[in-house]
């Protein structure tokens, strides 16, 4: 994997199985559980994600608010309620990872949607 390939950080509210599926495909992903940060507050998730240049994946819109207030980050993927199907999230994160580099994702807030044809 290239140094510019997107790596993900999953906060405590996102199912671990999503990270596991991406890892199985060779996409770098860590979870709050992996880092023993399940009970940490939002800034305590965003800071290590940013330091490690990992895009934070969350269901928590507080991170979007932080970004809107100018808090620097390595990228943020917000998953709205209606798209919280594990298969949809995995598929869309694969697309995100294929489309963007770490540099492209810096301070980008991306709202995950299912872009599959219906």
C-alpha cells in the first residue's frame, strides 16, 4: 500500500466488522476498540486520527460540527442514519479509498451516500 493511500480510523459508534472487512481487503483500518479508546470523548478520537493521518469514520455528527468550526483533521467520513447498512458502508468506503489520497482527504468532510444504481 502506498504512503498516500487512505487509512481509516473508526470511532466507537461504528461497527468493528466494517473495519475488519476493509482490513481483509488490504485497506488499512483501526478501530477505537483496537486502540482501547471506546469510552473516550470525541476530541480524543479526532486527535490520534489526525496525528496518524487517518480518515475518521463516524456516525456522530459532532465531528462534522467540529470540522465546521475549523478543527483540523485528516479527513472525515460521516455516515447518515439511512446508510448505516454494513455492506453499503464497506462498499462506499472502498470507493472513497480508491478515489482520494491522504493529501486529498485532509480537512475533507465526506457524507457517505449509497451511489449504487437502483
